C-alpha cells in the first residue's frame, strides 16, 4: 500500500444527518423531503418514512429500470415496440396507444416523462419483463437493492392498488438514482411537444409538471395523482452547482402541491451551498502498473466528492489520505483500487473509493520483454 497526504484549510462536512426545520414549511403535505442529489444529504424532512400511495411517482422506478436496460444494451432508444392489448387498455393518463400500434422506445419514454402515460409505461414494462407482473418483480428487487424499507410495488404505473405504497424518503432515493440518467432529464424538462407528428393521429403532449415552465431551472421529475394518494410531486433542479430533489405526498390540490415544492426548493438554495473538494477529473496520483500495456495509471475518485454546508459556515483543517493497492493489469476503469480518507481536524468524516481514469489491458510477452530490455539499457547507461 502507498500513502500520500494532502492538507488543506477548509471546512468539510460529509454527514448525511437529518436537518430538521424549526417549522413546518409545507403544512399541507402529508409527507415531504428535500435532499441534495450528489451527497444524499437531507436538508428538510416531514414524516419521510410514513407509507403513502405514491401515484404516478411510481413511474420513476419504472423509468430507472428502463434506462438501466438501455445502458446494458438490452433495449435501444430507436427500437420499435408493438403495443399489446393489455397496454392499450390502460386507463388514467395515457397517450392513447392502440393495440398493435408501433412506437419507438424514445417516443414511449417521452409519453411517460412528459405525459405520465400509463399505456406507454406498461408497453415498456412488458418489453423488459415479458409481462407487467414480472416487471413489477424487478421493480421490487431494485427497491431492495437501493435499501428502500417502506416501498412495495404492485404495478408499474402507480394506479391505486392494495399494498402498493412508498414513502417520501424512498421516492427521493429512486429520484437520486434516476437523475444520473441525463436523457430522462432531457425529456422531463420538455414542457410541450408532439407525438406521431407526421401522422393523422398527431398527439399534443403537455408536461404534467407545471414547475418545468413556471419555476426557472426545474427540469423534472414526476407528478402523481390518484384519489387515494392525493397530489404528489418529485421535482428537481440544478442551480448554483447543486442539484436538489424535493418530494411531497398527499397534497390537497395541484396548485398547493406546486407551491409547497417551490417553498422547499427556495429553502434549500437560500440556506445551503455545495462545495466540491475532489472532482472525478482530478488526478490524485500516478502509480506503476505491473504487466500492463501502459506501465502507469492515474488514480481518481469514482465520483465528485462534495459537501453540503450551510451558507456562512466556517472551515476547519482537512486532511486527505490516499491509499492505493499494488496494481496489476488488466484493470478496468471503475475497478476499486484503493480509497481516499478525508479527515476534519483529525477526525475521519468519509472514505471514498478510488479507481483508474482509464482501462489498462494486459501487455503481451513481447511488450513486457522490450520494456524489460529498455530498463536494463537505461540502468547500464
């Protein structure tokens, strides 16, 4: 193991401890939470772990699985999906798909993210899971992987159904994962567009999340309403180098829902700021690689390392300690090769994994031989 220590004078706080507001700033919401997306730090909470019907915020989990399938190349944006009778028969919000109609994955995603379309959601759920019920099993499996303790899905859309529930906290975790997929934000930030634009069945699609238009910078994420759930909303915005995610559940009207989410976002940006201490582009150290096509590798953090502090908070003494394993090819970008420990005034506040900035393949025998020969010649000279 090799160690290198960097010392800076700054205040650092990686705690995700809950910050409780002194007053109820969203009095009409049954449950609410405000988090910062990169750190997961909770900035405000109210009844965050209570179980409620999540309505169409359920679709955030469906979207997460869809995007993971695209990332894994099990699904393509330009793939054409044939709509089943079951998907076409879905009630509630929809883009009025017809049985056997064909639509690309990309347009179906627009239908879900902009119009909260139940029929589009089920069409993609059936494509991935074979049946919607099999897809729902994948949703619940993912919920367990994410550590969601107060969530259980019975369908992919959020229509009211017995034993279908989640919490504001759990919905914020799903949203935190979903916003990593920038294509979703590209779609969810669209206020209005058209589907089937070049056909007789042209369909005007208007975003159910009115904050996309009326709160500058909001680029998502998912509304919800059913009789049981009331009005729900997960909204997100990236401003001042800080992405916030706000969730409210059980609001009495859509107007109050939008107003109280706006209050949460204002609260976050008024009181907090984000400070990035190590970016994933920064090279922490260059180390030797045994038997690699390249004999050196740059060590970087896997993700930006940040802190969310209250504005005006003073800084303390921060120490960075980097421990790197002995490296031997092959090594893939993303492989954990050590860790970075960050201390404040001598006390450990976080440990983060480090990796290499690019993959390094194993060298063939000729490369190793000539490298060895070159070292001998250099030594003799």
